[in-house]
């Protein structure tokens, strides 16, 4: 089995469609069609085909640290020789795992565990850790502040003004929000129900949500607008980066001088290849998920982007061989 899709599986129209939906997963088909360069019906047919083939899924994601929905712990895992894929399958099956990648470098797997509290995190990492007998070592870093998230990533496949057109009134980047240092605000019961439904299908219509939840359409629409307006609920297109022309997918693990961490984070978050970047605890206090067109581009990236960051003390790169889980969802496997 292989976990990577082939770029030949889609064409340029498909790529523009994915790029538009990555900018705004709930954009009206009329707006998507305008930037894709096709009719609304064609855009919808292409979307349905990509979803049916397991190449694309639009999902809603909740910003954890602002909603009391939990906290994220990134774990670098070393597996017993020859057992990495067996371990990856066991971990990917866990409902506690939001993201999982098989990598090469100083770790074999990168796993993102999400827990509601410390007791639950202890259970996940120490009591009920899947595949514990296949693990030879772990290193945990807790995510403590997000500089940018995957839902904000621009693929660069559409003109620069597409983002402004498709993302009107988008909330400021996480690191620029005034309310960042305020206490998290718990979601209401209705907001939790809406977020849970959109985690499965981010393009579900308000009328469908209202029927499914047994609520009025107006109350669902208002709650959804609040979630999106506050930047709590965001949307992203789940797709293999290789389909969009990004053959190099990797994570950077950086040790930055504490008084330069904010400056380094903001600079790296602005790089077009940065999908996710956060401050963290541990020896690596800045962690990012990145893409580049080719593996050969890593040479210049390492020297000119990473090497130029203020306060850089040490760095490490783990190169993805396969990404098995994004935003709680298993990625399709092709024979």
C-alpha cells in the first residue's frame, strides 16, 4: 500500500478548485467558479468527483486554545526497527490522534494528540498509549501559541487577490489577535453541535444542519456566523500536497532564544511554504509543518530561511514519507 497520491490523478482545473476551497472551504459555488475559470455546475461536479475518489475533503476545524476544547501535544516517536508502519496504523486508529505522519530523520513518526485536560493526556501518553510495545522512545512538545494554522495556508495557485475576494472579513492571524491572552471561551451546546457536524463535511448547508440538529435555520445561521467571525471555526481542504505540486512535505523543529521567539515565529509564519507554525515547550520551542516544490529546495530553505531567523540556536528537520492523518481524518490509501 502507498499513502501518497499521484499528481497525474488531477488536472489544472482540479488544482484551482482545491486552491479556492483552501482559501475558503464554504465559499459559494459562484465565487469558486469565478476563480476556477469554469461554470458552477462544472466546479461542483469536479468537487464531487475529487471527494468520491478520496482525494479531497473540506472540513471544519476548531481552534483549541480559544475554546476549552482541549490542548495539543506533538510527540516525536522512535519505533522498533522495521515496525514503524505497524505502529503508525495502531496510532492512526486512535480517536485521540488528530495528525500523524511517517517521517525520516531523528524521529520515525510525528503524532499530534489532543486531550481535554492533564488527566486525559496522562492516559493517552502513559496508560493507554497504542502500540507501546513497538516504541523505543518519545519526545513531547506542548503547543502553547499558534502563529498560523493550516486553514490559513494559501497554496499560491491562484492570483494574489483571490484570497481577499474569497476570504472577506477574515479574522486576523492568531498571533495578532487582541483577545489571545484572554481566558478561553467555552462553546455553547449549539456551537459544539455545529462544529462537530462541520468537522465531517465543512460544506454542509445551513438548512441541512438545522434539520439534522433539530434547530431553527436562523439560530444555526447565527451561531455559525459567530463561530466563523470569532475565528474559532475555520475550514481547510484536506489534500496531499503532492497533488498541488509540493513534493517536499516536512516539519521543522527549532530552538530559538526566548526573547526572539515572537519575531522568529512571525517571520517564519509569513513564508509561503508554512502551513502550520506554533510556539511550544521543550528543547524545540518553535515547530512548523511546511511544504516546498522539491526536496532539492530544502538546501536553500535551510540556509536562507531557517538560517536567517533571529535568535536561532539549533534546528532539526523531519521529512514526511507519508501523512496518514490530517485534522482527525485518515487520508485515502491508493493501491
